[in-house]
C-alpha cells in the first residue's frame, strides 16, 4: 500500500469515527444520560480504551454541544481537560438526575 493510499484509508477511518460519534450524541437525547454513559463505557471496553484523558475526550466530543456546554459550566474553573472522566459523568448525572432531598 502506498503512502497516499494509507493516508486515504486513515482519513476514511477518521470520518467513520466522527459519524459514529455524531450518532452516539443523538442517542444521548433518546436514551437518557445514565444509559448513554453505560453505552459509552461499553464502547471503551470494546475498543480497549483505558486512558482517562482519551475517555474524557471521546465522551466530550460525542455528547453534543448542549451537554458539553453544561459540563463546561459545571466545572469550577471551566477547565474540562483537568477533570477526570468519571467526575464529569457524576457532575452531569447530578445535574440531570438529582437525588431527591430528604425532608427534615
């Protein structure tokens, strides 16, 4: 395979990944956040993605603009690249699905 053919193949794979991420962001609104996070975690497992930074980047790139902006606003200094993936998920879950407060 020539260098040009290899580059073309890599571009196609990248385009396919972006389409998959877009499809997953649409699923977020259809399934609910908890289900979407569970599906994303299965995606990570199936693709041997273990690095927190990569998980965070894939999730934030695929969750859609509204959820990204919300996550950004929920982080104290707005620096999403400093917050672990699980912490971002917890912030979003607490926002979208808050636990009922106990009446004292």
